[in-house]
């Protein structure tokens, strides 16, 4: 019986996948497996969500129930009944965006994730600029996978951010 | 945020509201919707007797026309992604909530004017209807999957859990009544709510929430259009129809931005108005007849102190502007 949902992530350095995996772990989602896109499906798995961070593997999006992609880089066409969600750092028309990124003198980074009727703040004691976009993509995928906004924000705020040093998937 | 549709909403709302006055003010006069001024108000308000009320219909129509044109066109033409169910619910339900409160206000005004009774619905009837409208709005948000997470500018995102619904339920009715109390002198409620809407518009811009930005612009345009007719000396009053509707709009904007808490500083005038009434009544009962203010709500106190209606509008608007600027700053730099 297929009981595990496969969340396939295509991003070059695996950082989005590692953040998404952290979110899934912190939220106790044990019925999902986050794996790099292109990895073969295991017998017990069902293709559930494709997070096409780079647009690569987007042609395979039709096999998945849900498809998350950057708004500016939509490749492949979502299936007729497929849930299609976008994110963007710049374009407000995407389902999820990031606004108001700011850094305090002591290195704290704060930004708001805005989208689909929700707004919430992420605060990190440290973090590189790339983390914001990676966190946005991972958050969009996590929420599309059914995790509540509150849980996702909580995970992003509390996950040990050596996100820089989180082992890439 | 989409500045074209935001601007269009403001212009349409302002234009429709302003133009409607040309027809509606004489019409309200003709059908004798002149408000009976309460005997307990300042005595010089007796001269306002006969000024038509229920002018709130002007900006209700203006805001609805602007929202009905600009919101769907914005969503259709801007190639937005499809997953906006919660935001759409917040916009549509928010407008319907405001309309619901406006309808309660209309019943109240109608009883006052047609039955020639100074006070319309009694407090219990009003509160039951208001709680029903607030409950229906919150239930629609719940069904659309709204989060109990709310953002507090200087604190961050806080998850209130079940308390979110309880506090929201009570808060909406409290705010709507506070806005209602702010209506008592020419131009006060419309000018304060104009600036409140402008600050909601600015915050929507900071966060890129276009739908709420368009609604805020429509509300601001409606208030400004109404001020043409309502500024001292007023040719028409908004009545409870208008003030309760504006209360609903303010709540819809706050909840739409997921930051209902900012209604408190942005609407500090509303809060002071309702608190002045609560304090006055409490003090009066506790001291067996002594008064804390010369009259409540507090705008009447300042009137009794010799302030002109224009000065009260200006000072109350200035307070709103200062607090609004602080709120926008907190949203932008809050850690």
C-alpha cells in the first residue's frame, strides 16, 4: 500500500530541500519524504508534490498532485486538477511573497512572509540573504502540503539555522 | 501593490460618493429623513435638527461600486496565481460584514426617523445583531482556513489559538461601537476614518497586500467624498447606517492584513471615544451623579470647553496621523 507522500525538490545546492525537511520534521510529518527531484519513486510512495525551485524537472510536474514553482520561472504546465502554487521574492502576484527584509546591527534578520490571506514574521538571529528565498520556497511547499501557516512560521523561527550548515538533501 | 487599481478604487469611490450627494441630500430631505437631535447633546446642536441623516448610504454605495469594479478586474487582469481563497474570503466577507453592520445601523436610523423616536433599536437588540454579524464573518474566515496567528508589529507573530476567535468576536463588536461613538459632530468620523484608511493603505503597500490596499483606497475615497457634504456645516449626517458600516470596514481591513491589533493604535480616537463613555458612566454611578467629563463621548467634552467642530476634527485627525505614522514605522522596522 502506498502510504508515503513524496515531495520532490529541484534546487541546485539542496538548501531548499533541507529547510523543507526541517519543517516537516519539526511539524511531525512522518508520512512525507523530501527528496531531490529525479530520485526514483519507492514502492510505498505516491508522487505528491514537486517543488521546482529552478524550473528543472518541471516537465515532470504533471505526475504530481501539487506543483510549487517560482512565479517568474513557471515551466511546464500544471495538470487539469493539479494544485499549482507560486512564490516570488519580487512579484506580488505570486501566491507567496516575502516583504520587508531587514537586518539589525547585531545581525538579526527579520522578514514577513505574505500570501494567500496570511502574513507572518520570521525572525532569525543570523542568516544569509539566500536563506530568505530558500525559506520562502520551503514555506510555500510546506503550506501546499497541508501544514498550517502557524506551524511553518514556528518551524522557520526555531529551526537550528545553521540552515547554512543543514546537510543538503 | 498594484497602484493603478488602488488609485482607480479611490477615485471611483470618491467620485460616486461625492456625486451621489447632489441627488441624495435633497432626496433625504424630501422624504423627511431629518435626524431628531438628542436632548442630552450640547444645546447648540438643536440647530442641526432637520439635517438629513442616513447619508452613509452615499459612501456605502461609493465603496461598493469601487470594490465591485476594481477588485475583480485586478484579480482577472493581473495574472495572479489562483490560490487566493482566504484573501478573497477576507475581502468579500469583510465587505459583507460592513454591509451587515450598516444594515443594523439603517434599522436603527429608520426607527429614529420614521417612528420619530430619538433612540432607535435598544442596546440589547443592537448587540445581538452585531454579534450575529461578527460571528458570521469570523465563521467565514474559519471555513476559509484562516490562521489563529496574528502579527503584532513590535512583537512578531503570535498564535492565540482558540482565544483568537473569542477576542476577535468581542473585539469586532467593541470596535464597531467605538466607531459609532465617534460620529457626533460634523465631519469627525469621516475625517478620522479617512486617515485610518490611508494608513491601512500604506501598510498594505509595505506588505504588498493588493486586495486590502484596494479596499483601503475605496474606504478613504468614500470618506473624502462624503466630507464634501458632511464637513462643518454639515448638509447631511452619515447616521448609524454610515458609522456602523465604517466600523465594519475598519475591522475588515485590520483582519484582512492579519493584524487586527493595529486597529487599536490606528483607531486611537475611536478607543478614546468609547472609553470616555465607559468612564463617564462608571464614574457617574460610583459617585452618585458626579461627571468626569463635561459630556461624553469626549468630542462633546471639547465642544463644551469651547472648541469649534472644525478644531476638534483637525486635532483628532492629527492624533490619528501621528499614531498612524508610528504604526507604519513599527510595521516596517519591527523586529
